[in-house]
C-alpha cells in the first residue's frame, strides 16, 4: 500500500504555528526567569532567615510583573501593530531597577533583580515582536494557501458545503423564477 505524501504547505503551516505559540508563551515566561533565579540564589537570606514581609514583598513583586505584562499585552491593538509595548515597559522597569541600586543593600539586590528581569522582559518583547512581524503573517499566509487549495479536510469540507449551498440557492432561484 502506497504511503500518502504529506503536503509541504501543511507541514510548513504547522511549523509556523508551533513557532507562533512558542513565542507567545515565551513572552510571558521569559520575564519571570531572572527573578526566579535571583530568588533561588538568595533563598536562605530572603525567605528562611527573615520575617514574612520580605517574602510577601517578593511574591507581590512577581505578581505585579505578571499583571503588568498581561495588562500591556492585552491593551488596544492599534498601539501594538508596529512596536510591542513591552519595550516601553522594560525601559520603565530598568529605570526603577537603577533607582533601587542606589538605595541600600536589599534594594541593591532588588535592583539587580529588576535589571535582570528587564533583560527577561526585553527577551519577551523580542519574542512578541518576532511573532507579530514575522511568524503570525507567515502563519496566516500558509493558512490562506491551505484553505484556497483545499489541502486539508476542513477546507475540503468547507468548499463542498459552499458548493452545495450555491447549487441549492441556484435551484431555489430557478424554482422561484418559474413560479
């Protein structure tokens, strides 16, 4: 029995779709990695040998970073079309991190975390920008090719349904014209 040859267009579409979702997930995960590493390095000092205020502050900082990233990424699409808002946020975050660097020892460590998190945010922003500029348009291009040329079962069934509906509409129009 002959093996059915896989469509290169569909394969390319699946690769671009995987890249699209990977970059989307990276946009949210990369900003959290630096703060998590710094927290792991300073775990004894920050979480074990201190009261509840420092861990609560750190957890609320991570929560605020997550909420800010989600808030920025879900804002009005008009501003998002060309440049990711995460680039602006990373500049604000870097400025805040530098101000912490000059305050005191714990603020110095927090400043390090802010600056490292800024690198994570810039990485996420780069993922977002690549996704918007390259991957999403390419994915849509391949999806359009698949649908226009009926290369998968969904598009074949959709075309059959459209042709059947057009045929029925023509028959109904002819019946109404006769009546």
